[in-house]
C-alpha cells in the first residue's frame, strides 16, 4: 500500500525566524506560523481559532527562511511531517 506524507501550510509568521548553526556548520532555522479558522456557531455568533505550527528548516533553506521570514510575513510552506521523540 502506498502512503503520502505531505503538508501545505499557509500562515502568518508570529515572530522573526531564529537561525543557528550546528557544530558541523549546518544551518537550522525555526519559525512559528499561525493559521486561523473562522466559523459561526449555532447561534450565529462568529468564532475564530488560531493554530500555531512550529516549522524547522535545514541547510540553505534555513538561511533563506532567516532572510525572508520576518514577523507578520505570510508564507506558503510545503513539506512533510516528522515527529521527534524526547526524553526527560
């Protein structure tokens, strides 16, 4: 059975992109994007919900993101999901 791991997010950057470099010289950038959903409830009252997405870029793409993704920038991002495991 075939599978697909593809995500498209169009959202607004909540803060400037953080770029750092690993000891190997690889650039890593983190950005938070907000997406909004709007609807009306049963009573007709408008509702809004904001979801925050933390996105990580690597290598040359990280450097480009650091240059262009500033707070308030609307961005179209396409990629794949990857979950990490963390140990306390």
